């Protein structure tokens, strides 16, 4: 039964697309060599901006972390669709025999891995620079996963909408930031609870991110083909 | 022979500009069609309409039996399209790229090697990033990406561009072989003969319609 499940076309196609995207990134080293250092630099700059006030940094660590994720994640999302539009690739993407739901899921999965790795780097940065202490590791992990899934599916959905546009480099962040803002808010609140700086409904905020992810996944599965065609 | 492309009074618009203006054309299976015409004649638009990348505004359009006004995505899995650009992932290695295209259409891994050898990409280039190849080598990789999919309908826009004379002749042989195996080939070219040599029919376009058809009865 399990073997048959792994052979289902959607899963196989999803993994194929994700593997391709990750391989492109591995070869190009943009995520590792440019986006992660830049996001780390943002953490450092924010620390300077707050005058290395340790108590203030500790209080705001959750929010500052998600601001850095928002910035780095937006760059990764943009990069994910730059690859598809370079050298006329959008035609090949549209002509692909791979189903639209698999393209959506595959690109989302690849982004999930990349943003997840970015979060690991940023998490280490926060721990070193902001002197934080985790009080609920499970909530921290679940909130990070929920936020990453939500970022990924929202990014792919909005990325494909702007992919065919000449002004996508500036338009995509403009479209994305308002969409990602609720994830930023929910992630910040959940992290503040996990870091023990706020006695709040951290699990509710984490659940909200899963709901946002589920809604965008449903829309993406249904509409990605249309958006790809008309984008 | 059954019709692979049947366009009747087809009008297509890109933005607000009419790119096909009442095009009538029927292409039978196995034909090798050479499209000729000045810049802006509608050759590329016709090829993209056949691929469903430009929607048909009016008229009847069927490709591989699919009604393009109902579902223009349906025939794509049987079509190989090569435009002016090569549609390549520059950061991937040559073999990785063709392997991905092969896997996407369900071809075997061994088909990748065969396709690369068939179009004349030497083995020492297979593990090289596509971005570091010359224009001609990239064109060959793009052609290999089509060959590996064994399309039933080949739509090629200036396929000989950037290729040296030996590679051009090799491409003609590849297309002739595909045609003998039942594939239909439509290609646009500004090349002088001998490119005409592989074409079983020459169509001259202008203003988004057929001006002259060597196969017209």
C-alpha cells in the first residue's frame, strides 16, 4: 500500500518539481550565499538600532525574528519565480506535462525547505545576538513550521500572479507584504509566548497560521493553473 | 491522413493587437511545414496559438483533436515547443536539465543520454552549468529537451538559430526521422535553402493569415 502511495502522480510530480527547484538553488547558492547573510545582517542592524538594549531585544526578539524572515522569505519567493521566467522558461512551465496542483505543491515544498533553513540560521542569530531563553520548545517549533508553511504557500500563490508582469520585481513585495502581515503578527505572538515574554495564547496564534496556510493551499490547488495561464 | 492542426477563420489577439486575422490552415499528421514570412507576419503567433499560449478569439481551432476554444491546455503534453528563447534553467547542469524535462513527460532516464548524444552534446559538457555554455550549445540542449519528450507535434521558431552548419544538418535529420515516425513538424525559419529541403510544404504568412500555400489544392 505504501509503495503504491508513493507512486501517485501528484506526489511524484510534486517531488520532481521540488527537487528541481532545490537543485537550482543548490547550484546557484543565492539562498545560502546572499539571502541568509542579508537576513542575518538585518538582525544585527536591528540590534544596533535598538542600541543593544538587552532587555528590549529580549522582549522584541520574536517580532524582529519574523521581520527578518519576512524580508528574506520575500527574496526567496521572488527568486523562485525569477528562475521560471528567465530565458523564456515561463512558456516551458506553462507547457509542462506536470499538473498545475503538482507545480503549486512542488514549488511550495521547495520554498518551505529554503525558508526553513533560513529560519534555522536566523534562529541561531537571535539566540546569539538577542540573548533569548526558550520556555516552550514545542510551541516554538510548531509555530515556526506553521509560519513556514504559510509563507511558502502564500508566496507561491502570489508569486505566480506577478510572474508574467514586467514590473514584478517591485510589485511582488508590494502584494506580498500585506498578505504576509497576519503571519508576521501571529508568528511574533506565538514566539513571544514560547520565549516567555508574554503570557498569551501562543497556541491559538500558531493555529491561526495553520488556518492561513490551509486556506491558501486550497486556493492554490484550485486556482494555480488558471493563474499560471492568465498571469 | 488525420488533421493535427485545423484552423478555420481563426482570429487571435495579443493585448489589443490582432496577431491572427482569419487564418485558415489544415496540417495533416506527418507533414513537415515550413512557415515563411516577414517579421510580424504572424508565424510566432500561429505557433503559440497551436501551443495554446495565445487564446483564440474567434473561429474554429483544433490541435491534435482538442478544441482550443474549450481547453487550450489539453494538447500540451503532446506538443514540443521551442521558441526564440531556449527555456533552460541556467544554473542546472546540462544532464540535470534534460533529465528533469524527461521525468516531467515520464520518459526513462536512459532517454536523457540518448537525446543528448543524438543532438550532438558531448559527454564532457553534461556536468557543466547551462549558463556557461555557448549560444549554440544551449540551443542543442534545448533541442535535446524536446527530443527526449518524443512530441507528436513539434512547434519550432527559428530552430536553427545559433547552430553551426553541421548541427543544422543534424537537426534536419532529427526532424525528418521524427516525421517518419509519425510526428508533425511546423517550423518558422528565415533560413535560405537547404533548410527548405526537409519541408514537405511551405506556407507563406503575412498580416496574420496565409498568403501562399505550396500544398494548397
